[in-house]
C-alpha cells in the first residue's frame, strides 16, 4: 500500500505548490496593504489644494448665484458655483501704517515688523489720535489685510473709508490707536 505522493517525486510536487501558494499569498497581502493605504489617505485628506504641510489655512471661498429665464418657458432657474479665492503673498500686498496712538515711533515699529515679514511697506506717518487700532482694506484685498492681524494685536478689519486715511494708495492701511 504505497501512495504515489509518499515517494520523493510526490514531495517535490508538494514543495513546488507551496512556493506558488506563498507568492500568491504575498501578492494578496501587497494588494490589501495598497487598499488600506488608499482608504487611510482618503480618510485624512482635508481637501487643501496646496502641497502637504504648506500650512495654508487662509483661503476663502465665494459663491456666485445667477438667475436665468428660458425663453418661452416661463420658468426660472438658479445655478450656484463656488470658487476658491487665493490669498496673495505678502510681497504683493502694499501696507501703509499710520500712528494715531500717540506713542512715538509706533508706526515705524509696526512698519519694520511687516517689512520683515515680506510685506511691501510705504513710509509710516502720523495722524490724529484715534481710539482702537483699525486695518482698512481696499476692495478685493480683505483676506490679505485680515492676515495682518497676526502682526498688529488688538486690531479690527474694516473696508477702506472715504477719504482714505493718509491719502496714499495702499492695499491695506493700518491706523494705530490708543
């Protein structure tokens, strides 16, 4: 009663099929690892369009809504699109600092700080005393001017008044107050 698989030839076949099984098992494990990796990347993706680790959090979005009426239909349709606005880098933002705080050299100090952060600065100046510190923004530059609050503590951001403080054309005007 001998079995054909008990001989030396039978053991060779079993050993060969084990190697094929190991290769298939390895391929399955690699495929599972790839799938897990894709699932994890999707789960932790925060939707930023910038490079990984760019720290970009100062993007804003705007929504445009348009209403159209089809000829002869009598109906009205509304469509909405969302576009991501980009923040310009400091080198493309012009800032003027005005001192209304009564503290001598205050505007120069803030101007130097902003210049060291890469902003394009105009010569600082003095204005009448004012209560509170304001950062005024030119149309379309609210995001860039709001970023200045990181360097100008206790400040509020508002649209550019008319007449423009300091009389110069700047994207952002910082008026230091008491």
